[in-house]
């Protein structure tokens, strides 16, 4: 649930901070208010970066060179046996997509 509302809240802070900086600079260059808006945007950016670093639970798949070579040899064997190359490669792509779901 926090993965939904934290980015939205940060976006609101970003938009409000930019609007606040623009209004403060038009209204007489109030340095204190500009600083507060900037600090709020920095805190929102840090919160967004922290969320992205902590909440990412999917592990990266390590590329297995030996398994890839074995798969390529199997594809080559099927093609050598008479199967159409394009259809075999399309089958491998579809199987990989199905395995990632």
C-alpha cells in the first residue's frame, strides 16, 4: 500500500514546491520560503529514492552462460533436424515469456 501513496505524495510535494518557489520569487524573493520549499522537495526525493531501494523485492535473474549455450545447441539440433528456424526461435521466445509470468 505504501508503494502507491508515497510516490503520489512525493509528486504532490514536487509540484507544490515548484509552484511555491515560483510564487515566492514573483512575490518579492522571500529566501526563507524558497529554502523551505526546496528542503521539502529534497526530503520528498530522498523518500522516493529510499522507497525505490527498499521496496524492490524482485531479484535480478543471473544470466547463465552454460544454460544459454545448451539452449542454443538444442535450437540448432532442431533446425538441423528440419524444423524451421523462425518457428523454433518463436517457440523459445514464447516459452521464456510464459516462464517469466
